[in-house]
């Protein structure tokens, strides 16, 4: 089964219905729910999503959303080793480097993100939502 790390922006594309990626991002999310792939969120992504969602919809709905996310997605560990690997990448955006290092540690076959250019030097394959939907065999 394909192991994929879902970037924060893909979750936000779904939650906020952001165009042009919302439909493909939703298809990827559904593929994970249906068991077509094992989907991961990096540990730091969960806290970021919760924080942003809490500011937008309040603490109760944000908590419900976080619980829903955790019922669908596994969590890719972010520990000292992941952070050191990310630092060694030397990327300008440390958060993206942590995401790539977490995907690598979780043995993911792809990072799915609507900001593929931010992961140009990733050691893990990077797919845009529409590419990922096709790769997972779902309609976007």
C-alpha cells in the first residue's frame, strides 16, 4: 500500500475549499479514508492545522476537526532526529524541510502538496494533488 505524507496546505485546501486544488485534495483525502493509501500528517502539521482552524472556527469545532483528522490520518513522528535531518537539508523554509524529513522517516513514497516547488530538493517524491489523485487511482 502506498504511504503518503499529506502537507498542511492540502488539508487547508479541503477545509477552506481553496481553488484550484480543493477537488483533487478532497479526492486524495477520500483515497486515504477508503484505504487506497496510508496517509500521514507530520506531528507539527497537526498542531499547525489545529491552531489555524481554532482561530477561524473556535476551539470546539477545531477540536472536532482535529479528532476527525486523527481518525483518518496517521502521524509521522517529529523528533530530534527528524529535526536534525531537516536542518542538514539546509533549506530556506525549515518547516518544509521538517515535513520532508518526517516523510522520509515514515517511509512515505510521496509527499502530496499544492506547493510542489517548495519541495524541489526533497528526498521523497513530491506530487501535486491532481497528480496524486491519478497516482492513487481516484477521480479528482
